């Protein structure tokens, strides 16, 4: 409740003075003073620059973790996260009122205010016991914020007519990349803490992990894992409205080729999110394009190990990306309905609304996605009851993949070979020396 009151249009501003009793007037002026004070706190944090890190720094710091380092890491999270949240709250405050007040955006604003205030007040961490409570506190916030992306996506889609596309997309980019950064730092610290206590108990821990980072991530295994899960999934022919398409017709094969032994330091959840999304799109496009064939043309995932980067090209024969609505593949990353008219589809908005209001939010990893599908298969699905497919296409996967790819300085490029297929190029830096791609402010 705190946050909304600092914005115009909040309860404080809406009360007409003539209707105030003296007691209410007193309460109102106290609350205005309080909100003024809180906004001053926000300004204070928002005026600091983010202390950005590289993947390599995260590895080096966490590699030989000691009690002292763990506590230092906890206090870095405690002081850094409110700065990053404050930047985004300020960013939201500069949006037109009609946008911030939109369903979904207002929810996120509120959630960020609460998190900002809690972090700001959290006392310094001085011991391992205090760090354990801190990790529980952070875990709680991570769970509470699960529905942030569908909420933002819903809100910005609804607000799209009021924001010029470049402004909308750059705002969304800052929001999403900052969110990834905060979650990485938080999850990394929690993972380091778990690792440290397991080691203290004398448990053997994997040598190739530091927090959320895999030091020798085998790219081929990640692609195979995504392909295996995706190809096990039944085809949702109803959603594609293909007459006569059967759910148990085979998926196309996924052929992995190129430098098959490549291993590099990266966050597995990020790599797999993107690969999963690209393969999912390729499998579906191939199936849609070749409805009469029993043997579908394969999808090729080519891995190339360069000096500075690892590239994965996913090629399909699914017909390409351009449609009468999508004139340029990069518009698929856009949240503006002027670039990507699907943003305003009623069924998509309905699906986003359902996901935003369910406490489950968005899945973050391949494992979570698969668990969700498995439970969809054997339970009464509330989404289905609400008239939404269990695998709704809400258009978040590609923009999020783009954000994941660019977070540590990589890229995602979609090339449409119109009428034939699509080549997607995912390039990820292998040296880990790029700073996080978030704004300093
Ligand atoms: C987010 O998920 O958006 C966060 O900011 C998480 C953080 C509060 C731990």
C-alpha cells in the first residue's frame, strides 16, 4: 500500500478536502508527510549507481567461499538490490499516469515498493545464523515476485496505445533485464549459502558449480535435454486449430551438430531457457507448415565454438517468421501493439490475466516447465476451466530469450527465410568478462 500513495491518483490524492473530518485531515497530513519521507528514501537510493558485476567476478568471488565472504555477499545483496529496485521504481514514476495505473503495472509497482522498503530496513548481516534468515527473506521475495513478468506484459499491452513503441520497448527492456539481474544475484547468494553449509556438514559438493553458474556447461547436453522434453510433449492441435491433426503424430527430429564438445562457464537456466524457446517455436512451426507429411523435416542445432563466444544456430523448415502483421523478425521482441499486433489479442490478454492472478507465475527453468506440463496432464487445470489453454501462447518467450541472451553481452538474432524456414542465432560470450547489461541508473 505504501508505494501507490506516492503517485498521483493514490488514495491520498483522491479524497476531496471538503469531505474530510478534522481527524481525517490530521491523518491525511501525517500520511502525506510519511509518503514524502518515503519518496525521499527512494530518491536517495535511486541516486546511487548500480554496482554491476561480470560472470567472472561472480565465479571468482564464490569459488573459495568462506564465512567472511558469504557475509560480504549477503550485505552486497542487501544494499545493492534496493538500489536496483529504486531505479526501476523511479522509471515507473516517469511513465504517464494512464500507464502506471494500468492493471498489472500497478501491481508490480506495489510489489516493488514493498520489496524496496523491506530491503532498505533490513539490518546488517553479521553472522551465519543471520545470513540464514536473510536467505529465507530473499527466497520469500523471489516467490512473491513470480508473477511480475505476466503482470508487466499484461499492463504494457493494455497501455500500448498510450506509449510510443521505442519508449515502451526501452522501458520494458530496462525492467526485464534489471529483474533478471536481481534474481541472478539473489539466487546466486542463496546457492552459495547452501553450498557453504553443505560443505560445513562435510557433504561432497559438485566441483563444477559456483552458485548458479556451471563452470563447464556442456552445450550439447543442454540442447539434448530441451529437445528430449519438448519431443515428449503432446501436440496441442486444438490451440493451433489444425483440422485432423493428431496429438500423437511425431515431432520432427532435432539433430545436433558442429562442435559437440563445447563447454563454457554460464548459467544453465539462462542457456536452457533460450534453447528451449527456440526449439519449441521451431518444432511447432515445422508441424504447422507440413501438416500432411508423416516424416517432418528435422530441426538442426549447430554449435560453434569461437574464440570469444559460443554460437548456437537453430534452423528449421517451418516457413519463416514473417506474416502480414510481422514485417520484421525483431518485432517479435516488441511489446508494442504497433510493432506486434498480437500483443492486443483478446485470448492472449485473457491468458496473461489468468497467469498474473494465479500465484504460480512464470516458469523459469526447463524442469519447472516440464513439471507444469506433467501436472497439467493429470490434474484438473484451473486455466482450462477459465477457458485458457494449459500452454497458452502469451508471447513472452521470445522477448525474454532476447533479454537472457543480452544480459551478459550476448545476442539473439532471428533470420526469416520467408516461405522456407527460420535460422535463429544465439551468441553467448565465453570469457565472462562483460558487465551485466543493466543500466547504471
Ligand atoms: C523480482 O523478481 O523482480 C525481484 O526483484 C526479486 C528480488 C526482490 C529478490
